[in-house]
């Protein structure tokens, strides 16, 4: 039996090494959003690795951002009602500010 070609051997070795940082494309894909959305909403809130033209996103930063965003959204939606004119709007109080 012959040994696999060097390129295949190298690819299998790299597949076993855990990633500690991702490119912006990979980071956006891991969050399930576009790169444009990532750059607009996520990138300003996380620390990045910058070396020359390279920009890498530490995996722990993505995890921290996702947890903080989930907690922030959970807290901000507790007791929230939708604005008038939107489907599902339910006023908190009846006419004159009295509870129904």
C-alpha cells in the first residue's frame, strides 16, 4: 500500500487542529449571517486580530458576543409590547391609563 500524497496528508493533519481564529467570511458563516451584516453589527463589538491586511476573529470573541447578544435580547424583550399599528399590539392599560 502506498502513502497518501503529501497534500492529502497535510489536509488531514490540518483538519485535526482546532481553530482558534476565523476569517471574517468564516465568522459570518458560523453565525449564519452575511459578511456585510457581520461587518456592520458584530465586528464593532468584538476584538479582532489585525496583522497587515489580515483580519482574524478569535472564536472565543464570537462565543462571547453571541452569549452577550442573546442575554441582552432576552432582557430587553421581557415585558415588551409592540408599538401601535403593528400586528400583535396589546396596550398595557385600558382607556385613561387604567388597567383593564
